[in-house]
């Protein structure tokens, strides 16, 4: 269970880094990161 949780955390970190590197406006980046955080919090609650 711990490895799965750690793996998911690493995946979310990589996605956040990818969002930062994308050629998007700051508003779009903020929206995507907000969506990512919503998904992350819902997965932790489940």
C-alpha cells in the first residue's frame, strides 16, 4: 500500500512539473494545477 501511495505521489509531482514546462498561459497552468490538486485530494479521501 505504501509503495502505491508513494508511486501516485511521484506521478502527481511529475505531472505538475510537466504543466510548468508547457507553453501555456499562467491562467491555464493555474487551472490545470487546481484540477490536479482536486483529483489528488479526492483520491486520498477514497
